[in-house]
């Protein structure tokens, strides 16, 4: 153990980094002020003449990432109490008592006069050495915002993608969040409904026009309901004649699909899955079996009699 510690220390020593200030922060902020108070102040960043050429076109950036040294902080703590009273790891906080005492803050660039930049939103104290300054890449936030708006308009987008990619294991894991456990029944429901929805989506139909008639019961129903999105809450779910071991996904005119589970599918499963699997393992392994031995899918032209 000591040997390991020695090696890590040696490694840290070999990779020791020496930082040189490229400039300094000027503002009216002292260590007694709270960070949110400091952020409201306008700060001036004075870049040293040797780095002046590095400021070319900086005015085109609305936001900058500023890396500075917490020059008045000498302590290092690996856990810290944040203002809510919770204890967090230093890397999960913005505390200055960090191993390298470096602060990173995104600031708004208000203006530039030669080598002096006026910025807003900085939480560095007066006199802080600036270590680096860079164009702020906001694309990750923009992507997150786009992704969020797509999810608001089409909350089932990720599911549809998994359905079209036949990613049944991912779908099974997601459905288990609703069902509460992974089991062969849930997997059977997922497999059958995935086949139907692949056909429905490839024909560019709107899944919201369809109703699920489940002539079955128990675990598979949750799998089918999850994949089709036909739930009791959407009023697109009917359950009847559970002994038939089949389900329909039909539009208002009665057209759609019927999935019938094979009577002997249990024997086929027992014969083709290794013995001694837990229900969850069996559910996952089931996804790799031949769907045609488990159920049939047929296209339906009219509503079946109830
Ligand atoms: Zn189950």
C-alpha cells in the first residue's frame, strides 16, 4: 500500500504543472463578500502586454470562460459543506478549497479597451491572477435545449427509436420501470408489440390513432401497453377475453394488427433456454429466441367481434 502511495506521489510530482498569470482581476470585491454578491459587480480583467495579441477578435464572444487562481485560499478540503448544509465532495461543489485552487467562471463580456476587458458575472476577488480566458462553448446547452423541446413535443421519441432499431433489451429494461420486475411475460409482451409498432411506424401511421385490445392478462399486458402507448389513461386500452392469449392494435376503422401467442411457446422456451435462470435472466434471454416460435403477427382489416 505504501508503495502505491509512493508511486502516486511520484507520478504527481512528475506531472507537476506550473501556471503563469496572463492577467489580473480588478474589482471592488473582498473576501468578506458572498459569491452571488461578487457576481453582480462589473470586473475588469487586465491582460498582461505579453499576451495582448491573444485578445484578437475577443469582442465577437458574448461569453467567456475565465480560469483564475483563488490566490487567497491556501486550504484544501476533499469534502465541503455547501450552503444548504449538505456535505458534498469538492469536485461536486464550487468551493475554493480545491487541490489546485483554480476557479472557472463563465462571464459576460461587456466591452474591451485595449488589454482591459469589462466582464459581468465573475466571482473572483480583486487581485486574482487570471490563468486562462477562452471562448465559451455553449453548444452542449443548446443541444440540451433542443433535445428538451423535442422531448416535450414527442415524449416517446426515444422509445420509437429503440423500437425501430429492435433494441428489445433496452425496451425491456425501460418497461420494467413500469412493471416493477423483469420477467418472461413482460419480454413476450415487448417482443410482440415491438413487431406491431415497427410495421405501424414504417407505414407512417400515427400511433395515437390506435387502440389496444388486450385479450390476455398479467405480465405481457404491461409490456404491450408500454410499447404501444395505449394505456387506460389515454382511453385507448380495452381488456377482455383473457383466455385468448392475443392482442389487437387497431385504428378507428378496425384496421391494424393481431398478435397471437402460441400455445406451446412455454415448451419452446424451456427447451431453448438454459436451465436454472432467474425470471429476470429468462426474460432477457427470451429476447434472443425466434419470435415466430413464440407468436404470430397478422394484419387485420376489420374489428374482431368481442
Ligand atoms: Zn412480470
